[in-house]
C-alpha cells in the first residue's frame, strides 16, 4: 500500500494541467504519475527522437544535459526539468542505430 495520496501528487497534476494549457502543440506522449515520486511527471516518447527534441526545447532543457543509454536493440534519451513546481522526467525511446556492415562507430 502506498503512503502517498492523490493530494500529494498535486504538484505533478498541476504541472500536467499547465503543460496542456501552455504547450498543447507538443507531440502526444505517454505521461505518467507515480505514488513513489509524487512531485514527478514522467513523459515518454517512443520511436521518434524528433518528438523528444521538441519537448526538450519547449521545456528549456539544455542539450548537453541529456543522457543517452544504448542497449542492444534500443536507445534511451533522458533529461530532467523543473516545471510549475514539479520535476519533469523526459524519456525518448528509439531503435538502436545500426551502422552499415563494415562501418565502425566512433
């Protein structure tokens, strides 16, 4: 059983409302709230890193603060911003980049 209440998630809910009002033009995303981190709003974008970039810019997140984790089949971009009293965790998921045969990554 979670100790957090819906009221404890108020900052994240308010941030979501303000995002919708101020930035309704942003690409649709999977958005979630958690009772574990009640002041956090998670925004996940799948298969289109251009959508991640649009959100990153809109939230004013510096490009050099984005982290990238590469897996065998996919990559994950992650960034964090404060917005309207909540923390926004931004995630971008995309297939791993596959180089043509004979080319090595740098």
